[in-house]
């Protein structure tokens, strides 16, 4: 290409959320204003109904491009689009406000006289906080002269922005599976980025293992030892590195980023199960559906529920990879409320650990992170039998005094235990339900009728609950 002139592209987005921005790169200027650019203003003769609502002003993006001598000014759009998408990705990621070209109401293109580069103020403040510090670290990454690094950052931000856009749509359940897969692609991209380190660690561990086995256990030495180590190393390395599970690869980079613990590892396992149920073809017909009604039969019943967790996981992983402070609080909260892996809960039940701790410890999850809700969820997922569910919560439910502090932690268990064959337990569970819903505490819980429909959708038959609702 032989550039002979410079072009300028200007995009205006009416803001539906509070934002203050003013930052620049070598070929872009992004800022907010209470009015649109002069060339983008509406005429007083325009119908007010056609003018877009901008309760929080406007986001304006100016992009400069070198044009080829055979280009018209309109070719600015083609050259500017990749950088526009990356900038929208950066703003979306830091503010958690999904922005797409669909939000642009006016765009214009013209010839541009090159001017000295603007000094970036690195200002980005939204309703979620001041992101200026993170922005100052992110801008060099999205404009890096290293093509590989720039490509990875652009890909991560774009996948995240696409997932958040689908997640934030009014009909979000329509895109739940697709949003989940877009988030999961981020985990795969980061796993690939850290694969080399994992492979090197595997090589080191194999060499150490073979040395112990061949030299210390089998007592080989000298040239024979070196020959056997070389032969065995190739076969063992091939067997291991050619088929590294995606779970191992994801956990490796999470450990590298300081994000791996028993809860995050359990989350990864669950996310992979959901990904597999979406990605692999299977029959999807269901006889019964519940609100909100899907437009298509879902490939996974869990993708919508796990979107907040995978959103926080991917956001914090991107931040850690780029050495940003963003999304730390959200990730801590996510980890706090995540249940431990299923095997940990099963061991808790099998060893009757619930009988060895206080009710307050049980309710708060201070013992291995296990709460009554975690056990209830495992029963609802069909992973434990009712007898185990009942035994693990019997004592707690009998002793529990209905209050706003334990309502959301025990109400689902109470619905289910109200049908227990243990008369004392059933009576206490029924009293818990009625007292909670007779008080104002019940107003902030999901309605009993909606909960009943959901439980029946899962294949359960809470007889007492149905009778209680019919008689209310």
C-alpha cells in the first residue's frame, strides 16, 4: 500500500449509563461529552422521536487511518473497524457495560490532516468505579508492537464483550448457551497461552520420575541408565503431553495466575461438564418448561445459572494475565459463595461432619465451605440420595428458629424436608416454611408457587408444599 492521505472516522454512541472518558492512543481519541460532535448534531427540524436518547451524554471515538491512493474517504470505515472493536472491548471489560457497533447512532468519515499525537489523560470512570489505573495498563497491551501479544489481548476482550452482550440482552436466556461458550473460549485461549509452561513442567516431572525409578528402584547405572532414560522418556512424554485434558490445562494457568484452589478447581470441572453438554450434539426435547420460556430447547439446563461465575472467572483471569487490578472484588465474592467440589461434600456427609460442628458454623460454611444450601443443591441435582440429604440436615432443621438470617439458607431444604417420614423433622420444616412466609422475610424470597413449579420441573413431588400452596 502507498498511503497518500490520512482519513478520520468519528463514531458517536448515546450513553445509557454514566461514563467519563478521556484517553488516547497514537491513532485514536476516546472521550465523553454532553453534546455530540458538531457534524453529528441533529437539526431542530428533525423529528424528536428519531433522535436517540442520551441521558448520560455521548461517547465519541475518533480514529485516524492511512488511506491508499486508490481509496475513497468511505474506506476509513474498513481501516478503523478493527481498532473500534478493540476499543469497545476495552471499555466493556473495564466498566462491565457491553458496547457494540449497534450502539453507534452516527458515524462520519473525512480526510484528515495529521496533527501531533494527543497526550492521553487515561481517564475512565463509570458507575462501577474509577478504572483509570487499569486503563493505563491496558492501553499499552492493546497497542503493543508484539503482534502475538496484541492478537491475544484483542481476542480475549472481543470474546468477553460478545459474551457480556449476549448475557445482558433482555432475552438473556435466549443466548445462554452461546454466551457460556464465548466465555469458555477465553479459558481455552489462556490455556493455550500457558501450555508451554505446562509442557516444560511435565518434562521435568517425567525426568525426575524416571531417574528415581530406573536408578534408585531398578538399580541401573552408567550408559545403560542413560539409554533407558532416553527411550522411556520419549514414550512417557508422548503418552502424557499428547492428551492433556482441558481441565488440567485450565487449572495450570489458574495456578500460574494465583487463582487455583479447591473451589475454583471444582468450578472448572462443572464448567467443562456444561461446555460438553452444549458442544456435543444431543437430543434436547423436554415435555415441561418453566419461566422464562426459551425460544429453543436448551442444550444445557445449567448454562444460564453458571454465567455469573464464568463471567467473574474469565474477567479476573484476563486481569491477572494483563496485571490489572480489575475484577478482584467480584472474583473474591464468587469464590466465597461457590460450593466445594462434590467429593468434598460427599465425604462431609459420609463422615457425619455435620454432627461435629455448631449450627452457626454449618450455616456460615466455615467447615470446608459446606453450607446447607450446598447439600440441598447436590440433592436437587440428583447427586445424593434423599436419606443422605435428610440425615445431614435433620438436626439443624429441628433446632432452627425461622429468621431473616437463615431464611434463604434453609427455605429450600424446608420445602423438601416437609415430606420427611420423621414426624418431628417434617413438623419443624413445615413450621419453618409457614413462619417465614407469614413474616415480611418471605417477601424477598422466590414465590412458593414458582419454586414448586421448578421442583416439579426437576422431577420432584413435594406433596406437603403443594397442599400448603393450594390451601393458602
